C-alpha cells in the first residue's frame, strides 16, 4: 500500500512561502502521542532529513507519522481567529476542538 499525503494548493503555497530562499529548510510534519484525544499533530522546521523521512517537495514526515496519517489532506486555513495548517485525516475516529489532537 502506497503511503501518501495530499496537499491543497493553499498548503503548498504557504509551505513554499515560509521556506523560500532556503534550499535546506523543510517544513516538518510529525505525529506524537499525547493531546486530549491520543495523538497530536506538530508542525515545525528542519534543516536536515533523516533516513526514515519521506519527502514531499519542501515538506517532510517520518515514516511512523506517515503510517498514521497516510491518505490525509494537508490544508492551510485563514480564518478570523487566525491562520493554521490543518490535517483532514480520514482515519481519525475522534478529534478535539483545537483540531490538532485526534484518535484512530
């Protein structure tokens, strides 16, 4: 089974905007245990890739995290309360109000 993530054009535009001018800067997505629903999404930056990373242009994710969110869509939303990356995960059976915590 192929592990994949889909990125909306808004997410790709924002990732390119925040990594522009730095060929060694990546947008890193990770999934960690914790949060109020079991797992939580973390977004950050990294200047290097690891052996277990999967690269999606300027975004990287480790294979363990990708296993949990494979088939998801990464989006970037601008709302009145602010801007944020959002992951629409079809495997999530529950999530909390903040949208960063989920269970599978």
